[in-house]
């Protein structure tokens, strides 16, 4: 069997075994001897470029702040110069902490402890400054606080000098001693600056000054002895100059007399010139030592390369073999990945989208096999993906056929139900024309109302099946008529009150669907609120359309439920037959999506729910357009629907019908309780007047049906 049919595990084993053996046998010994030295040198160079440079600047800024603080401790005055110096110190602290982060793994365990100790000391800067500003610290105590921070910096330097090259280590240690001597000069300067203000040094300050001077001399002597000629010569030249000699003379005088020098300017000038030259020499020497460290690291790396030549040849051979197998394996996996990605992200979603749009899909043509070559496992996975693809396509086609069949069932049932309901409405009209009894007419009217609600439910099935509305009008329909017609299609319509609305109209082609949408929301409001509460419907023109609000006084919903329902209304999913409890909301969502209407549910200030329907401006006709069309704006609404809507939003009975009083014809002994005194009833109509009234109503409804049939699609 060729290598092409080998398993992935076998190929990975071949890919890793040879390089591992080569690296372990040929490079292990060389790395163990020389890599440690190279890493130490490179680490020292990295630490110098990051922590070393920033800590040096931090030490200089702390020394400058210490001098300014000595003046403030003597004069008890806070100057702008001190504030500016503190700001520069804070920037140096930030740079140092950032450099520690940049150094990363170069900071070993031994150095990390020193860094943590220094950071803890730096964190005390705020309290040190507060004590100085508040006059709590004495001059020597305040300066000693800064000295402790600087001691932490020099302790950090001690741990940074940890290279394996002995010559470099000796030079680094000597330079560190010279730097510490420079710090003692700065400490002497801070004491003298503070003493110049009151012309005296206290006994503790004199003792401290003497200690600083002795330490400075010792460190200079030891440092010069350890430096090689090239690094020592600049220091010897500085020690022979006038600034150092002047400084040394005044230093000896202060130790002897215990008083600051009388010539303050001479002290300032000598110290500033001396420290400037020492700082310059120290920086140059540090750069020179860093260069030597880098050169030593490079030399060590060269040794490693030369010593490991044979190992390198073996590694190259291993790499060539590994690359060959790796590229082949990567190509096989890439082909399988590309096929899987194309299947999951393009082909299957495209098939599902086409099925949702009602297109026919050929399973055999669309479920093409995935063509990949390579290892046995990869070809097996490809065949498995092909099987999954065919199964998924068949399932999607089956689901689409099922949804289409269910939708067709909805549509057929709805159309049959609509036909029966239209016939039932016709029979009701005939019965109303033949009936003269007011009570019978009222019962027929209620039956007519129930039939209208049944027609809305049939139209809901048509909406869920995706069919277009069956009723439309050419001219705009007034908003108030649409709202009243919607209220008329609700069972508990007597609880609904319609507020005043600006005179506007909606597009007649959408009037039936808008009526249906509002009716579903009003019915939800009546169902999910106590039966003794009312439902308010109001509307108003807004900047981007017409807003209709339906507000109930129920218990409301939780914020999570509002969010879920609003998501359903914004992006209606496919209707789930198992989720029939929210049939009305699905219908509202589908109708809103059809016309670009926005529907939002939110909590009412009264504790219930407010549904806001925003009809876009493109579907709204304002008052001026209605008036230009002539009439009162109601001519385009079907007469039967408008008259029925006007009737159901009155006092609860048909306009003009006599109101019956419960138990009014019973004997007083049989009544449950004495009836409340009734107001003086209006004069009753005669039977002939009642017959004429309902005959007129019947003729009006007949004309409405005729007009609706003429204006329909």
C-alpha cells in the first residue's frame, strides 16, 4: 500500500520522529553547553535596553526631586519648580513600569523580586510627598525616604549584572560602584541645599554628610581599580578637573566645620558640572559595556552555529522530509475543509433559501459528491460529508414540501370558510329583512358580529399561508373607519374606547390587512386584561408616519418576554404549528412585514401593555388630500363595515333600539332586589317606526355589500 493511503496518525508520526531524533542527538549537547551563555548575554542586553535605561532616568529624576524637596522641607514653601519635577518623576516611573512589562521573560526570578521591592517603594512616593507638603517630615527624614527608593534602584542594578562572561561582569560591577558613588554626591548635595536656607547643618545631618563622603571615596577608589584602561581613563580625567577638586575641598570643609559652604553659588556650580560629566561618562561607559555584551553574545551564537554544523545538515534533511509530508497532508486537509465550508456556508444555505422561496430542488443534482483525495481517513470523512449532505437536502426538501402542503391546506380551508361565511352573511341579511322583531334583530346582529370575527380568523389562515389579501379598495380609507372596523371584529368590543384621531387615511389596497392587524392587537388586549377594565385605542400623526396605540390595563409582561415578542414582530420566523398560542402575533408580524409597518410592545405606565403600530408615511394620506378628494373622507370604506363599526362603538346596543330592563316585567315578590329607579325613558317608538328603522338598516347593508363587490380586487 502506497504512502498516499496511509493514515494521518502514521504520517504525523513520520513527520515528527526524524526531526525529533536529529535535534535530540545532535543539538542537545551543544545547546546544553553554549546556549545558556548566549541567553545570559542576550538577556543582559535586553535588560539594559529596557529596565536599565529607564531605571537610570528614574534615578536622575528622583535625585532632582530630592534636591527640590530638601528646599521645601527647609523653607516650607511648595514651588512650581517642585511640582514640575514631581511630574517628570511620575513620567519616569511610568516609563520604568512599562519597560518592565516589555522586558517580559528576560526578567528572571532573582530580578523579579528586586523589581517588586522597587515598585513597592515607588508606590510610597505619594505618602512621602504628602508628608513633605504637610510639614510632617523633618529635612533628614524626608531625604532618607528618597534615599531608600534610590537604594532599591541600585539593588536592582546588582541583580541585573548576572552574565556568565567574567570580564564583562567585573566591568559592570565597577561601573555600578561608580554610579553609586555618584548617588552619594547627590545625597551630599541635597543635604547642603537644604542647609543653605538656614545656614546650618544639624548634628545628625553632619554625621550623615560625613558618612556619604566616606562612602563616595571608597566607591570611587574601588571602581577605578576594577575598570579597564578604556573605561577608567575618562573618570581619572574628571577627577583631575577643577569642578571635582573644588567639590572635594568644600566637602572636606563641611565635614570639618559642620556648616554649609559660605559660597552657595560655588557649591552649585561645582556639583552641577561634576555630576553632568559623571552622568555623561556613565552613559558612555554603559553603552560601551552593552556593545561588548552584544558582541560576546554574537560570538557565542557563532560558536553554536559552527559546532552544530552537522546537526544543522541533519535538521535540514528532516525539514525537507517533514515539509514534503506536511504539504501533502495540508493539501488534503485543505481540500476537505474547503469542501466542508462550501457545503455548510454556501450550498446548503442556498438550497434552504431557494426552498423557502418556493423553488423546486432536484436532490440528486444538488447533492453532488465531495471530491477529495488523500489519506484513508480523509476520503472516509469526505464520503461521510456527502452522505450528510444528501440527508440534509432531502430533509430540507421534505420540510419545504410539508410547509407548502400545510400552507396550501390553510389556504384551501380559509377560502372554503370564507365562502361559507359570505353565504352565511347573505342568509343573515335575508333574515334581517324578513324579521321585524327588535329582539330577534339584535340577536341576528350579534350573529353577524360573530360571523365577521370568523371571517377574520379565516383571513389569518390565508396570511399564514402567504396568500395576498382578498379585499382591497382603490381609494384611501379613513383611519378612524379602519380602527372602528377593527374594533367591530373583536368579541369584547364594548370594553374598547376609541379616542379622537387626526383626520388621515391609509392606502386602500392595505386597508383590509391594516384592519386585521389592529383587530388582532385589540383582541389580545381584551383577552389578556381583566374583564372589568377598558382598552384604549388612540392614534396620531408623527414625523415618519401614523402611530396607532392600543393600551390595556392588564398585568403586563417581563422585560425578557417583551424582548422576545418584539424580536418576533421585527423578524417573523417561519410559523411553527406547535406554537399556536401566539397565532395572533404571528399574523401581526406577517402583515407588518408585508407593508413595512413597525409594531412594538412595551409596558404601559398603568401596568398593562401598550402596542404601538407605526404605519409608514408612504401609506398615509393627510387631511388636505382627503378634503381634496371630496366628501367627508368616508366614501371609500365599505358601507356595511362602516355602519357596523359605528354601531358597535356606541353604548353597547344598536343605535336607536329601545333598551331592555332586566326583571322589569316580574312581580315585585319575584325580583332579586328592588330595581334602581330608572330615569325617564324616551318615548317608545311604535312598531311601525321600529319596522321602518330596521328596513332602512337592511337596505343600507345591502348597498354596502354591492359597493364592496364593485370596489374589490
